C-alpha cells in the first residue's frame, strides 16, 4: 500500500530540520563568544600587567643628589665614594637592599650588591641614612628620603681600586623594578689638601 505524505507533514519535517540547524548555530556562536570573551579578558590583564611593569621600569628610578669622595692626603687618592640619592619624581617605593650596581672604572667593570643581599658578586656596597621619614634602613618611600650609597675602594685588583686624579667612573644603579640610573663623575685634576671632594 502506498503511504501519502501531506504538505503539512512535509512542512513539519522541514521546520524540525531548520530548528536543529538553528540550535546548532546558536551553540557554536555561544562557544565562540565565550572563547573570545575569555581571550579578551586574558589579553587585557596581560596588557595591564605589562603596562605596570613598563611604567615601573621608567619611573622607579633614583636621582643623584650629590657624590663625594674621601681623600687620602698621603698619596692623593680617593679611598671611598659616597653617592647620596633620593626618589626620582613619580617613583614608587625603592629598596636599595635589592639594587644591583655596575661600577665601570679605570681598572675594569664590577658588579656590586648590597652587603645584606642574599648573593654576593664582585663586591658589596653599604647604605646609610641621611634623612628618612619612616625609619626604614634601606627603603626609599618618601620624596624627602635621602640615603647615601657607600663604596669602599682598595688597592687590590679584586675590588674597585683607589681613584687617582683625572680618573673617570660610571655607576649604573639597577633597581628591582628594572629601572636604571646612570651617574658619571671625574676625579678633579688636583685633590689638594682636602679630606673630601665633590665629584
């Protein structure tokens, strides 16, 4: 016996097929939208993190106030260098204990860490408080804070050596945030009879 399909049944089958295709498209679109939203959120958080790190690298710098040298009058050499620093404008909290200093002098290049650092490289520097509002021994966290970074020089070849008249030195101070402060000075041609000299 032949079975006849009416127009209404054909329309019903076509409608069900269309509905299934529509639901599948909605599901695919929902999954794609979820992936895009997650990716956009991830990229936004990474860009904010990168922007903050870049800002710190630019702004969390030190600013030199004055650099002085201690003079040994017996042989006209500088036996110690003291660099007084403060926060650069717009800088955040800077812990000098975590700073790494590169000393480039007439006798070579030396990597210098704070005396309290967990790892020591070529030599160490010390810090002393000139002015500190909150009493932290190594942390600059106020624009009025002043700390002195102290380098003791020696006659040996393992450490930065004594400086003589006319010597040129470059000091690069790298903070934990990755910002670099470069300080250059030249020893005066005549140290005279003074115990200290501004460099």
